[in-house]
């Protein structure tokens, strides 16, 4: 459970059929409507962060492939230094 001082009250409008659907899902899950909406928002936020990370990693991959300074030490990968 989240501490109440970490929560911010908001209001938004959704179509009646979406509200009914979310109410039924919350009831099936045994959680409040608000908890369900917070979970959905958190999942969306996580997906957005992962998409941004993937986009950044892909853009850095091109640099890794073309910049020899970034791969200079790969020739000694796996060497036993002991």
C-alpha cells in the first residue's frame, strides 16, 4: 500500500463502458478501482521507459560498431590475467 502522502488526487473522464470494464477487472482482482488504475499507469510508465532505453541502446550500437576506440580491448577479452 502506498503512503497517502505519496498520492495525488486527480480526476479524469472515461467512457462508461471503460469504467464498467475497469470496475469488473478490479473486482475480479480483489483490488480497488484506484489501485487498478495505478497499476495500469505504472505498467504504461515502465513500457515507455523500456522503449526509451531500447531506442538509446540501438542508437549507441551503431557508435559501438563504428568507433574502434570503443572496441579496442575486445581482442584480449577472455585472456587469463592470473
